[in-house]
């Protein structure tokens, strides 16, 4: 009698998005520091770390524009693209906007203690030095009056909800809000403010966001992860800005992180190219116990309409500090993939954690294990027929996917093929092949430069560039073998390297 799960080596299909930060590119904040011979070891380490996370399984790098300068982000883009070329990987770049954020102003003398039942006065028009009894809040423009968007009895959440303030009085014209603390906490500069269920009166697309988007257009990023999307109108505002400024090819990934986004999810999905379930902020807007339901609901909706979905925030949070994940985190990542997420994301784990490479490798191993037991037949026969995709692409994709269905014991399935190589420039077909969740990696051979990095978050799709696709088709057996060899040796090398690393650490 067979017991346990027989693991078969194959190429990972679920994509990994990794946030870049000082853990990868070190504390090299500008080009003067980056090029300084005194910092050569740090610069070399930045290249080494980037190569290690790519070999460990990263498909898309994320730049968080809530932090960092343009020069800092430029260094990260340049290093990522240089290394991607070296390891022959088509790595996508995602720009994550700051969005309409509210943050604390200056807090004097370091973190200030706030005790439960303390009265806290918040100023929204008058800039003051903050302390344990009062502070100033505003958006990136410095002109936002938060008093217009709150009411007595409501909550103000500070520092990702670690401090909860109940509103007892509002003076809108003066821009003064009086609150009482519901718990103990320490506050510091620039911590985030959340207003659950509020209708924000500030402009959705700030001047900072516009400048950030222009930076992204200049650098040919593949995705914009749009923060605090609440409606289709928000998506369309970004789409119009991108289109009129030379960014038509950039895909918009709407971050679902508010009650309004949940309420308007259907219209957002219609307008956007894909979504990210941003569970951190979402849990501040809705009850935390409702977050798993909405994660599952949004993944299912995306599978029905044929759009990619990323699951993000605190997936392997403990790996910022520890070498192994908690069992709850392993289960979390596993079930995100099992439900049909296209990609899983690392935030602080790769940006500022102590073990960024191990975090990627760990996520990759969990993703692969979940893929091993994924219900591919149900994907083909139940989900895919409901997908809103072109009929001709669905017909082709179904024919391919049915041939790839695994066989054998459900606890130890056997896959017929590791790779399927397709020669095409047909973007809707590629999109459809990802949506059906085939039980093999689809290598797309293409001569269109634009297609190489535009599937960085789409399940199961890898791309291989040729100069002329028609000539490549004539020699399809040779080209197919070249394409497969591009991935297989690197996969084996990565497994050997990181297994060795892991055992050295432990």
C-alpha cells in the first residue's frame, strides 16, 4: 500500500512575485554609492542576490513606490535586467503605486507611547510636532483634510491597525479630530492611517503617483500594481494616464484592499488586466475572519473571467526573521495555489528580511507541492467552460490541456509531460492556455519582444525569443529542444544549489 506523496521533479508553474529592497540590492541608495569602489563588495552582493532569487524561482520583481527614491528604484531595475539577461530569464517588472495614502507627520523624540483611554487630538490642516497626545496627518499633497471623511463613533487605525482610535468629536472646518485610544501602542513618523469604510475626498491619482507612473513608462515596466482601487473609474483613470503618456502596453493589476473594492469587484474585474488580493490592508477594512472567504471568492471569479490573480501579504512573514516558515504559513501558500492563484507574492520577506533567497526557495517548494496535488481535471471540466475567453482559443487550449491531465494515484500523480512548446504570437491564446491550468509548463516561442515579459504573473507560461518565428517553425524540433534546455538545466542547478544551502544553514 502506498503512503505519503511521491514527489516528481518538474518545473514550477505558479509564478512568484518578489519585492526588491535592501535585502537584495543592499543599502545602495544612489548611483554614487553603487559605483563607488569602496562599495564594490556590496554591489557584487546585489548582483549575486538577484541571481540567486531568479534561480530560486522569481518570475516578477516588484518595486514598492511607497518607499525609496527614483535613483534607488533605477538601480534595482538595472540590476534585475542585467541579471535576467545573464541567466536567460524573461523577468517582468512591477511598479506598485503609493496610492491615496494617509500618514502620520513628524513625531518628536522618537516613538511615543500611547495608553488605552488616552485622549488623542489629530490635526489635519495645521502641521504640528507629534507626541503621545497629539499628531498631524496628511496625504502626499499636504493639503488633505481627513476631518471631512470621518464621523463621531468611527474608527481610525494607525500603523496597520496596531493602534485603534475611536472618534469622539470632529471639527471639520478647523481640521481637528478628537479620539480616545482603545489600546496601548507606540507611534512613530510616517505610519499609515486607515479609515475603515470611508469615502475619501482626496483625488485618487496624486501628483506623486503620476510622476511614478511616468518613471515606470520611461523604464518600460510590465505591470502597475494600483493601490487602493475602489471602482472601475479608478482603473480607467490610470489606464487613460498610461495610454496618453506612452504606456499602452503596461498592464494594470488592481489591488483589492478596501470595502469599496469588494463591493465593486465585478466592475473592477471588467476594467482591469488582473488583480492582487492585498490581504494586509483588506484585513483593516473588513473583519479579518472574512479575508479568507474573499480571497477564495476573488480567485474563483478571476478563473471564470480569465484574468490573473496574485495573492499577497504576509504569506511567509516569519521568514523575515527565521529560516523556516510556520506551519500555518505553509498551509496558507499551499491553499492559495490549490484554489487557482496565478502567483504568490513576497513583500518584506524578500525586501528587508534576513533570508530573502531562502524565502523565495521556500515559497517555490510549497507552490510546487500544491501544484502536484492540484485538481487539473476539475480545472478543465468545471472552471474553464465558464471562462469568458475567445471560443477559438478555448477550443485549442482544451485540446492541449486534456492531453496533459495527470494519471495514477491522486496522492502520487504522474505527469505525462514537463513542457509543451508552442510557436505563436497570439496573446489571447497564451492567456487562455494559462487560464485552463495545464499540467505542464507552456513554453511560448515568439519573435515579438513585447510578449517576452508580459506573462510574468500568468500561471504556467514561460517565453523563449527567436528572431523569426516562421523560420523557427521550420526547425521546430531543434528550437523546441533549445527552449526546453533553457529551463531544465537551470531548474536542476537551482535545486542542487538551494538544497545544499539549506542543509548548510541547518
